[in-house]
């Protein structure tokens, strides 16, 4: 049973397109996160939701919009994709916002051409 | 605010040799410290964490780390590595008060050679 799942696993698209990445966790966790990992493996938090409420909103372009329809799902929508958006995007979850351990999904590899 | 520095970007080592991956942090408040491992084409997985108490923390796969407050370090060690330990290792820090943001280091690539 997959704890944190992401779809799609790979995403290749043209500049200017709009795309979404979906994340679901079946761990019963309250808090979910989106991270971006660049080509140098540097991992940076983008957003975090706790019980569907946004609690972390890092300095990312407003082309990126997270949506949490319920606490088991956190989707990431990206408008007007740019070359620099190419990266691996990881979803993660933790039991509570204060909970220390995060559980990561397998990642979505986004390539913008 | 917190920050993390992983002092080595790559560490090549022979199988069955010991290894130490270095991590230093800075923070104005007390911290929680973590080591995560990322195998190729996978997400991150927690190896071990320091929250409080004993400064020597044991994790999965035979890894351990020691919290040194005076040196603001949290180095990861394994006495004998296997080929299967080849992966990217991330040190991370989070302040134990206030915000819930975990800051990750840049990663250390451990490459175990036969």
C-alpha cells in the first residue's frame, strides 16, 4: 500500500502550458507539503497545508497554486510553465504540523521544453 | 531562522569501510535534526532524528548520528558500508518552537565502490 502517492510520475510539456500534479496520502496525516528539487538535488519547501489550511507559503511565483480539497489531498497547479520550472516535485505529509517526521512521495519529474 | 551546511558534496568509499557524512547547522533556537536518504529515482526516507535526550541517535540500516551542541554538528556515521548504501543523504533542521518549516542541506552523494 502506497503511503504518499503522486501522479503523474513523469511530465513533459511545452513552455506556456498549464499543468497539475496530484498528491494523495493514506496515512491519516493532517499536514502536507510540496517541495521542489532542482538539478543539483537542492530541496526547497514551497507550500504546506494543515487540515486544508495554508500554513507555509514560500517565495514562489504566483503561477504556482496549491489546492487542498481535503486533508488527504494536496494538488499543485502550475500556470504558464517556464523552462526553469523543470525539476522534481515531491509531495510529503506528516501527522501534524508539529510532527517531526515527514513521509515523501516518489516525486514527479517535470521537464519543460 | 535556521540553516544547514553539508560539508561534502560527494563521498566515495570502498565497501565495508567506515563513513562519516558531515552536517553543521545554525539556529537561534533549539532544534530538531534529521537525516534523510534518497535512493535513485525515489523520494526521501527518514534515517534517523534527534529531538531531545541522548545525543547519540541510532537509525535504520546501521546508521547513527551524534548531536554536538557546542559544535552545532550532527554528523552521520556507519561503521561498515554496503554497495546498497549508495544514495544521496540529506541533513535537515527544524526549530522546535514557532514555524514548521524544515530546512534541508544541499545533500551528500555517498558512492560505495566494490
